[in-house]
C-alpha cells in the first residue's frame, strides 16, 4: 500500500476490510485478496462519490452566482422635458432590455466556463488519486504530464493564445452574442462566442470565423448607447438659420414621438455647419440612441428631412450629368436623328 493511500481519508474503509478478513481467516493472503477485490473498489467508489458531491456543490454555487448576475436591474425611467407621459411609472426601455439580455448571455458564458474548469480539475484530482490507490507511482506520471504539457504549450502556442484571448474577452465583456462589431478583417453581427473562435455574419449573409488570438482590436457598435450622425447638404443660397431651425424641429418631433420613446435616449443636437464643399453647405444632426437603433433612427430621420425640405422649399443640391454627342457620330446620321439624340442628351 502506498503512503499516499494510507493517509487518504477513504483508506479507512479499505483498512477495515483488510482487518476484518485477517481476523476471520487468519490468512494474510486472503486478507490481501479481500483488500484488493473489495477494499480498493470501495475506496475508488468513495472517491468518485465525494468528487461528484463536491462538483455538484460547486456547480450549484456557480448557478447561484450566474442567477444573481442575470437578475435585471431596476429599469431606467425615461425623463423627457415636456413629454406628455412624464411622471408615469417607470418602464423598461430598449436600452435596458438590451443590457439585460447582454448581462444574461455574459453570465451564462462565464458560468459555463467556470463549470468546465471545475469539472476538469475534479477529473484530474480523482484520476490521480485513483491511480495512486491502484498502486501506481504517481510521481513519474505527474512529471510526464508536466513535460507533455510544456511540449504541447510550445507546439500549440496559437491554440493557447486563442483560448487565453477568449477567456479575457469573455471576462472583460468586450462583445457578446447579438452585438454588431468590427474586428478588423471582418465585421458583422456576433452569432456565437467560444473560447477559440468568434462567429460573425456580415450584412451580405456571409459567415466569418475569426480566431480569438488574431483579434487585435474590437469596435463594438452595440454597447451602452449609440449615435446616429447625419450630414445634410444644402445649397449655398439656402438660409442657414432657417435650415437649422427646420432640422431642430424635425429632430425634436422625432424625440417626442411615442413610437421612438426609448429608442432615442437624449434630446437631439444640431451643432450647425460642419463643412463647406463644392456641392453645398453641410449641416450636422446628431441623435443619441439605444444600442442597435442608430440605423433605424437615421433612416427615419432622413425620410422626414427630405419631406420637410421639399415642403419648405429648401434645395438639396445634386449632381447633374450632361451627355455630349460627338460631332462625327451626329454627322453620320440624318439631321432629324442627330437632333433627337441631342435632345436626349
């Protein structure tokens, strides 16, 4: 019997089997056989049961932590100056719903990672103790495992890098499932995040698999809040005071629109003239939105601006194309045909 086994807690049952058999038969050979056939399986079974119990308790602890992390916070109360429903009970905004979903996904991912680590550690400990109980010298095994681990570490540096990067990305909450991100080589909506790869789907429907170790930067367009920025070009003859007033009214109407309650999280801003180009004067409109809502808000805002400008008579300059008919081509045809072609041009 090894020194490790004799000092282990489950060995008490094994020693009892040996002692009982020795007292009953008086034969050391029978007692040793009973020890091997009955005592050792009992010790291994006890080790497995204790390991399963410890694993179950630790998993329950992880589930409780994940459950607390998933508990949604009190929803924000959207306070808008002059809003017709100001003062009513607090409602959960789209930003709160997105944050709750993101918090749930992150908690589940971290919980799954912790459970995997716990299970791996328990398997390693029970396996080592079982080998020791069976009479194997575990010192060479541990030394060999260390050497193999070092060799694998050098031979699979890319894989280790991917796993470590995935762990840090999950714990730092750089992005989650459903986020729209730019990872440099690929951009799109995150469909799955694992310890080794991140799966994206771009706007064209192409699925991209990006190794976590190859991600050098992350641009996340879905965290906390977003901003819809529109640069509207008007003619140089337009009255900029009127243009700015009209843009402020359009943005304010949209801010107060019940349909966009919670999708626009702050009063819009019209900073004024952003640039002067060959086409016209560029006036900027900035709207702070809930995550993932900036594109829908920008589309609606463009539509309202176009309709209102048409009503107010504000000209949006556009490029005009003129087609010139070569003289040689006109000379080959009849006079009527050349005149008709010129008219089309």
